[in-house]
C-alpha cells in the first residue's frame, strides 16, 4: 500500500526523536534509576541491566514483581533485599530502569510468576533450580543448604543461588532402568557434632555387572574453600540378594525421633520371593543405628533366619517417607501395580500385605488376588485407585501456611504429572484430595524445611520448585 508523503513525515519525525531520546537517556547517568543500578546492582547483574535483557524470568517481570523481589530479596537465590535501605521512590526508579533496559529486547512482555489457585489459597511456585536431568531426592543441611541428587549419579549443594557439585560419591552406582543415585539425607550426631550425608542408590555387584541391589552409604560432610565432599565413605547396608532386574529399588531414607535410620527397599520385581519372607531384604523397611549397626529392639531379632534389620515387611516399592512432626510416626507410601498405591503408617514388625493382599491388579488387568484384607496384615491408611505413581511424600508443618493446610500431605504423581494435596481429619482419614501444579512434569520428591518451606523436585522439567502461600488480598 502507498501512503501520501505528507503522512510519512510525522512518523519519521517521531521515529528520529525516539532514537535521540533513548540515546540520550541511556547516556544520562543522572537518571536516578541508572545511578542506583550502577551503584547497587551492576556488580551482580552486569552493566546497563544486561542480565535482564532477553531474560527467562524466575520471579515475574511485571513492575510489582520486581518491586517485591528488590524489597524482600530472595536469599535462597542469592538476591539481597533492599527494603530496609531504600525508600519507595528509589525502588520505583530502579524497577523502571530495569524494565526499560529489559524492554530493549523486542520479545519482552511482562509476565507474572507461576501461581496456583487452589480451592482455598493462592500459591506461588518459584523455580529455584533448573537444568537438572532427573532430580530424585532432596534434604536440607543444618546450614540451610539444599542437597539434591540426580539419578544420573550427581549430588548438588545449592545455597544463595550457588549450585556446587558434591564430590566423593561411590563409584559403583549403576544408572539403568529405575536405578541410579536416589535419596539423600543429612544427619548430625548430637554427641560428636559431626555431620554425615547418607545416600541410597542402585549398587552394582562387585564381581558381576549384571546384578544390583539397593545400597546405603554415608560420608562425613566436609566443607572447605567452598568445596563440598563426602569423606570416609562407608557402606552401611546392601539390600541383598542382588538381582538382575533394574526396578523397584525403593530407597527413601528418614531419621526417626528414636534416633534411628529408616530405609525403604522395594521388592525388585520379585513379589513372590521377597516381600513375604523375613529371610531376604528387598520388599521391607529397615531400621538401623545411624552407623549401620542393628538396634537391640528391632522386631525380628529372635526369629531364626530372619534379617535383623527388618522393621516392617510386605512392601512393594515404597518411594515416599516422612516423620510426622507431632506424632513422631513414620509414614510411607508405595507404588501399587495397576491401582493400589497406598499410604501406610509403619508399626514395629507389621506386615503390609504385598502381594497377599492388595487393592491393585496386574498391569495387564489380570487379578493378583481378590483379597484386600487378611488377619495379621495391615490395612493402608489410604489407597489410590487408579494409581497415581506415587513418589515423594511430605507434610506441611509451620511457616506461613494457613491453618487449613497445616498437617496436609503432599504426594508426587509420576504418572499424572502433578502434586497431590491430601487433607486428613482428626482420625487420619483422607477427606479431601486436590491436584496442584497440573502438568508440571513427573513429581519425584517433596522436601519441607524448618520454616515451612516446601521444595518439589520435578523430572523431565529438571527443576526444583519452591511453593509459597500468598496472603489473601
Ligand atoms: C550480590 C549479588 C546481587 C545484587 C547486588 C543484586 N542482585 Fe538481583 N539477583 C541476584 C541473584 C543471584 C538473583 C537470582 C537470579 C537467578 O536465580 O537466576 C537475583 C534476582 C533478581 C531479580 C529477579 C529476576 C528473575 O528472574 O525473576 C531481580 C528483579 C533483581 N535481582 C533485581 C536486582 C536489582 C534491581 C538490584 C540492585 C538494587 C539487584 N538485583 C542486586 C543477585 C544480586
């Protein structure tokens, strides 16, 4: 289309003045936002807001998001807060300046951080780590650092935005099928004040590379010159016999209020051999002293042939475990087959029934057993039909979470790629279920921190997300 020349002239004038305007602006160091930026921000974020041009924003890129981040800071990511030292006008001029620089990129458009509208609360989901392959297990150190395993055989320490690899891992991790490096737990010995890191993984047989077993090691936590390593690594437990299969390793680690270590071991795909036998280790939850020795009050010490570390039996593949903050009970959940993922509270010596009783069927749809109950076998606290592919389990406790959320369970779903909220009544009955973070990816682990922090590890996306309850406006 042709425009009359008279119409083009004003456009050209506006265009030129725009260029002149923006040129003088970026050189104009008197502009308060630019001055403040140069003084307070550019050491970390680069000159002229370089870090914000073409950025994939983590915490939102609307002006109000920037103001919030600058005011409060985000210690976990290493962003200091300026609310105490800068006034609203200074913060405002900084936000304007950063946005003005960011807008130089044509693709820039203001985006809100990811929020979730639940039935009774808005939650913000901040991505605090990304670029991971298959995050599997998480725990916090006594200094607030986040330890994250990747199934591929790496352990990370993340604090104040700095992600460092932890050295000194065992060299017999076999990454195959469902196996690899799995859970991590941090524990400090109250007597010696020494800290240890525990790892569970699929361990290669020393002489036969076709065989593996769930293994548990620990290493002394050593931090020197910003390097993290496990020293004096010792093997504490191997869930023998070694098997040829590469699935159902279990692998969650937790420390009970009794000072004992609990380790879940899956049945390795041998449901007719292990779960109902006290003479092998797969398909059980084991209880050990933190140094790997057997506690004198374990339930099966007097039964000839029984494995002395067994605490509970009849398990399929338990991959979620936490210690209840008020009752001190150990809660687990485990994968059922087609249907029948279940939540259990572990009781000394109890048999959870797999495969004699189950609410599930074979994956092919055929019957495993019609029995869902039997004397001498525990009923689950809850079971999922259909299975959600339950992985990772924790409980909301403290922090800014409203009352209705305190004591709620969070369970990951591998199959349906969401985080499930389960509300329990006083009799520990599940009275409400709700999907959070739908389509976020395979949710592998959930870890709660002492101040109510909730971290969620997501496979596929390769991220760790932090959930924050937002006050009702
Ligand atoms: C000590 C280093 C440091 C200083 C100084 C600093 N920041 Fe940051 N800031 C960070 C880090 C680290 C992050 C997190 C970045 C990440 O995880 O990708 C961050 C994040 C941010 C974000 C959120 C970005 C997003 O992706 O959502 C904004 C906005 C921001 N900073 C603005 C500022 C401004 C404005 C200043 C100056 C007043 C400033 N920062 C000073 C380190 C710093």
